């Protein structure tokens, strides 16, 4: 007697396969395929996001490098312009120091001591630094000659003397060695005094006011651009004008009045 086959039909066989002996339906296969596509799509999206981030970082880095290059070029361009000033242009607020005409009351006697006169370019002038020589009764030329002595490591742009004489020791496009970290952007003025108080005599005081006023006009500064060595390093210099704040303020006021007289 024939035995009827009770196994799966053709349709069931088509709908099912075996994975490691475990039956898998067509629906399961479709679900697996959907999940696989979702995983692939997420991987693609992550890759695209990562690529966009990398492009943004590269672009930001390129902009930063360009900005640094521009600042470096600008800085060294200004230094080059200033250093070339005696031969041509300079860029301190439009000032061309080759065109400055010095009054006959300034005696130019540039020092040659290579230790004190370093030749480092003065790339800008922000302030005028006032000092006192600290050697009562010494003359402007005596202090200039001291700066020019072998082994001496300090100097200023100008020395104002007991008789009102003004000696220029350095060109205005070179740094002095007088005002610590502000050597890089100040013009320094040493002032002689008759005694240990450090107070300037009347004739010396008036010569200083005249010099400072002239420099302010050349470099487009005001009395607010006057500083003391003390304001930079805390050194008691100029002594009298540190110990007597009112005298210092009066000096600045006198410069302001002289500047207003030219307007």
C-alpha cells in the first residue's frame, strides 16, 4: 500500500532554507537584508560626516596659516621699512625720519661703541622715556663720552645738559639701551642735574621741554606719551620726578601747553 509523503511541500521548501541546521524563512532573510542595508547606509553617512569634518579642519588650518603668514610679513615688513629709514621711507604713523629736519640746537654726536650702540632697529615710537644721569654736576658731553667708552653697555638717544645743551647720541631709527623692555618702542632722554636731589635746573628743564615738544611733533605724540624709567622698571629714575609726583605732572602739563601753542 503506497505511503503518502508527509514532508514539506515545494512551496515550503522554497520558503525555507537551513543555516547550520536551523531553518530560516524567507521573511527572516528579507529582514536580514534590510538590516544589512541600514548598517551600510549608516556607515556611509558616518564616512561622509567624517570627510566633511576633515575638509572643515583643513580649511580652518589653511586660513590660520594664511593669517600667521600675513602677520609675520606685516611685522617684518615694518621692521625693514624702519631700518631703511635713513635712506628712504619709514612707517611710524607715516613718519619718514629721513625727512626730519633737526633744529640747530641739537648737536648730533653719535657714539661708536658697538656694545652700547647695538644697531638694533627701532621699529616704532610709542613713548618718550625720561631719565636722570645720576651723576650730579656732570655735563651732557661727559655723559655722551661715557656711553662711548669701551665696555659700557648703556646709552640714550639724547642727553640734555646743565647749560641747556642737547646732544644726540643715536639715530632715531636705532634702539637705545636705557629703558629695559621698552627700548624697543621708546626714545630715551637722559637729563643732567646739578645736585643729588635729581631736580633739573631751570635752564635744563626748559631745554628738556623744548626737546620733548619737538619730538612729540615729529612722531605725532602728546604729553600723555611721556613716561619715566620708573614707570617701566620701578627704578627711582628720574629721582626727583619719582619722589615728587606733582613735579612730574607739572612737567607733562608744561609739554601739553607748548604743544597747544603750535596748534
